């Protein structure tokens, strides 16, 4: 009986200590992640998970560190674990979708961004990014639909204007593409992408002078 009481006391002492370790390593891991010290961030998140493997935010944070390192498979594994623990956290699905896009797995990316949209229906960035994924797999009409929705939610969503312009250009409508690329340039004239893509649209129209002018500007901005 005394032995059982002793074991019980040891467990009571150990539990709060484990919780303290979890919080300490989790917080320090976040600091390392913000600092860009990814190896130490991963090490601390791993220690935190050893103390508490049921914290979805830590799995997600370690996934972000792996993703920043370029280790996409490990990032996806961690985001997947987080998704099972905190399935209503849209950021987890959003981040895993980003990893799938980086891997070129556009169907899985689209599925994840669809989940984000179901959780946060007015997320302009989710629509814009799903639109990029649709564009990358050649589904131009759905890309245009998603980007148009993103723009209706946020007129300053630069990537939506550029992606929709690219989709219009790919569909053979350079005039609509030029309108969208011009809007992108107005939003951020320091981004060479809008100038570069508008150059392509002008070239499609055989407006060579404007095409050269925009290409020169894009090249100047990249230097």
C-alpha cells in the first residue's frame, strides 16, 4: 500500500513538471522559429511533443520549421498530425496546402484549400491560392472563378490579379489579361511580375513597343 502511495505521489509531481517542459520548449521553439534558427526550433518542438504529443499547434509549428527548411515531406507529415488534432484550425490546412503546392501536388493542395474555405468562407487568400493551383494544373475556368472571388473579397489581393491575368492570357484573351496585369502594377509597381506578364500580353497583341518597354521595366526591377 505504501508503495502504491509513493508511486502516486511521484506521478503527481511528474505531471506538472512535464507540463512545464512542454510549455518551456514550445515557447522557446517559437522564438527560435521567429529568429530563423530552424534546427533549434525543431529540436525544441520535438522535446515539447515528447512531453505532450497531443498539442496540435506544436505539430503545426514544427511543420512550419520543416517547410521553411525545404523538407516538405516532414512538413506535410507534421501538418497532417496537426490536422487530426485541431481539424477546425484553418491555418493547418492552409499551410499543408502550401506544402503540397511546393511539391507540385495540385490536387491535394486544392483539397486542402477547399477545406480552408469551408472553415473560413471569406478568406480571399485561400481563394487566390486555390486559383493558382487550378491554373497550375491547367483548369483555367476554375482558376478565373476563384481569383474573381478573391478579388471580390479583397480588391488588393495582388496574386489574384496576376493569376487571373495569366489565366486570361492562356485562354487567348490578352485584352482582359492586360487589364488585370495593369491593376497588379498599380497595386505594387515594384513587383516585376506584373510588368513581365503584361509584356507577354502586349507581345500576344503584337504591340512590340509596349512589350519591350514593360520587359525593360521588369528587368530593371530584378536587378
